[in-house]
């Protein structure tokens, strides 16, 4: 495969990654809204808290998976570029920037930290005792 083909495929993959990021942001926003609604409702019982928590966990898990896929798009492009014999200086710089050619099972560090904070926010809204 030639270098320009790899760049084309990489950028096509970024379109899908961008769309995935958009829907995960909307999903996380909805999970936070559900958590706030659960907290503010006077009729919330244990079952509602458990279901709201499960929705939050599933939203975090879905975002984790999609953000991992987005990270792997970069890694796979770097791995493929590293196999090209006559690569450009730009390709060398990209490979060094990505830093690995091993497929990841996690999003990048910023994504993991953001998902951790959102998980705390969801759990806090649902389970933290209300002040009277």
C-alpha cells in the first residue's frame, strides 16, 4: 500500500470517529440529565436509582469503546505507515507522535480521565445524600 492511500484511509476513519464522538457526547449528556432527574424527583426509589446508575455505566462503557476505536485509528495508521519502505518525513513524524504501533484497549489518557470524572458526577448525583 502506498503512503497516500494510508493517509486517505486514516482520514476516512477520522470521519467515523468524529461521528462516534458526537453521539457519545450526547449519550453522556443524557446520562447526566437522567442522574439529575433521578436526584431531583421526590418519587425516586431504590429501583430508579439502580436503573439510572446502570444507564450511566452503560453510557460510560459505550463512550469508552468508541473512544478506544478512535484511538486505534491513529495507531493502525502509524503501524501501516511504519511498514512503508520509502515514507515521507511527515509519516516519520506521525509515527513518532503516535508513539506506538500496538493496538490499544483503552482510550487515550485524557479520554479516560474525562470518563472517570463523568462517572463520578453521575454516581454523585444519584447516590450522594441530599442536604436538608
